[in-house]
């Protein structure tokens, strides 16, 4: 299963690689990382179409395109991809994210056991 993580904080990649080490080794999951919404869209466009990405986990607060804008663009162009939001601010964007079709909403610091469960549950 391919999962794209979009966050302007570089450390996020390390966290995911640590918490999903076993699954990555077993190839039950493959991560792609993007550091901005623009980067994420570029990567999606560069893939074989439709992209094999099952879910995108995106930060909301990022320089340039924010996560809510990315969510809307992805839902419009790649409706099969699930998009979940990650943010340090708990409720501020919840309603907007729901309205734009976000599948899950995670707050930082990430609870990786819940995240893992929901990723595999779909
Ligand atoms: Mg951020």
C-alpha cells in the first residue's frame, strides 16, 4: 500500500520511518514524502495515472499551498485517493476539512498506533 505524507517539517519522515519500520521492511506499506502541497501534486502528476497512492496524510499549516487547499485539489483531480489531515491545531480546521472531504483528522503529536490502525483499516 502506498501512502504519501505531506509536511513541511522534515523530521516527520524520520518519525514515520521509525514507527512503520517493520511494515516498511515487510513491504506492506511504502511511503512517499513531500515537503509542500505543490511538491505533493508534482509527485502525483509524475506517477503513472491514476496514482497508486491509497491515502495522503497532509499537514495543514505549510508555506505556500496549505493542506486544506491540497485536500480540495486532490479530491477534485484524484477522487479515489483518501486524504487525512494532520495539524497541531486541534479543532480550528476540523469543519472545513470535513466539508472538503477529509477522511480522518489527526493532531500532533501523532498517535501512531491509532494512525497505523486506521491506515490499514482503510
Ligand atoms: Mg507545518
